[in-house]
C-alpha cells in the first residue's frame, strides 16, 4: 500500500447496480470505524458512466465522482455487474487497464470478474466468479485459469470472489492484508461473519443428490468439530454415522462439496489458524489440539494449505503481536 495516512478505496457504481455486492464492499471499507484509528480506509464511489445510477430495489445512487477518482485509489472494487453478457463501457476498460498497470489493487465481487475478463486483466491468471456463471466465464475467457471451488482468489494485484456473500470473505481478507488479523477479526465480528470461512463454493452448488441422513450427518460433523484433537479415520466416521464407507463419502460430498478427509483437514487447519492468531500456545500444542499429532506433521499440512509455516503465520497475524514459536 502507498505511504499515506488512510488508504483510498474506490467502489465503482453503475446503472442497475448490484446493491447487495455494493453493500458488502461499503460495509467493510466505507463505514466509520473510530476504534480502528485515523488511518482507516477513506472510501469513495465512482460512477462508471454519466446519467442516473439506479440500483436493484429501486434505490438511486449519487456518486462522489467519475472514473477520474481511480487515479487516487489504492484499491478499486467492482461490486458485481449488470450481467454476464453486458459489455462494460470502453472508458471503464481503459481506466481499469491504466489502474492495473500502475499496480493498484483491483477487487471484483461475483460478476465483476466478467468486467476484468473483458479488460484483459485476467489473462494467464487464476480467478473465480459465481458458480452459476462459471461455464460461461470459462468459455468466454479461455486464457483464464478458473478456480471453480474457490470463495476468492488472489492473483497478484487482481482479486476475484465467488457469489455475492463471498465478497465479504474477500473484503475481510483485504483488511487482514492491510491492517492485520486483529483488525480483520474485529470487522468480522461486527459483521457477524467468520474471519476466514472454510470450504469452497462447491458446497453451495445445486446438486441432484440431497444429503440423506441429514440430522445424523450433521451431528457427526458437529461432534468432529468439537473434538478435533481425536483421531477421526473415515472408518470411525462411518461407524458413528451408522453408514457404509461409500455412503459416508457420498453424503459428505453432497453436504459440503468435499470428501470426508478433505473436509476434516480444512477443519483442522481452520482451528489451528485460530489458535495461532489468538493464543500463545506452542506449535506442538496447537498441532495436538487441532489433531495433527506431531509438530512436523502439522507444519507440513499447514504450509501446504496456507503457504506459510505456522511460526511465520503467527508472526504475521497474531492479534497480540509476536510470540515464541
């Protein structure tokens, strides 16, 4: 981020504005947060075109300015778009290309990825969008590495998110990167959302197979989350759910979009992240409590999942500052 007191976030607004996606971005970056101090974000809205701006639900929006505001932005947010087939104005394409070339961070929520694709800013990059439009997105932009299961993707200065609510996940992740874990956790608590949500958008895709034995499976998954320090083999899971191994796999995939083993690993990693951020427990103790057994096993899985060693992750994100590894 540039060296200035308050990073500038510019949220684009357009006619037929996706008001929920806009609200997600403004809720994170635009609301006054005195508890965060004087260097919190300065948030502006920029109209992508002249004329009245109407949003879903009949609201009208009065922007702070036009695309010239992107010159002063550190972060630009595209909150959805008019639709997958709606072409962005040429002036917007030009402004986004200029902004990206200057190294500004550009964040898209949901269908905003189509705007980035039209601007050519996703070529050769990883990206995602709402699962309902993934096939159309991949067909229109074959040079993009589409991540179908991701809630959000960070690819250099270009960040994309899946469906609407995943925009909150991405915006909170931006706060975490800019201001650290304590600020991100505070914002997430105010929003009553998880500071980092486990799982991908595959768990929300409509499936022809409903999750049978829903109550029994739900009880099992809840029990595992409460007792992650225990050894949970797939055989034990199936026995406690009173189903076969094959049925267990089918039920868990239908309910979460993940295999039992993948789901369990994500729960362990998520709990370990919380412990690293919020406690001063040793890495060995975190490994045991999250069910990884040894510290070596924990380090291997944690680095594969986050790209950081546990000690490095704690040094970056611990809410109380640096602690002993």
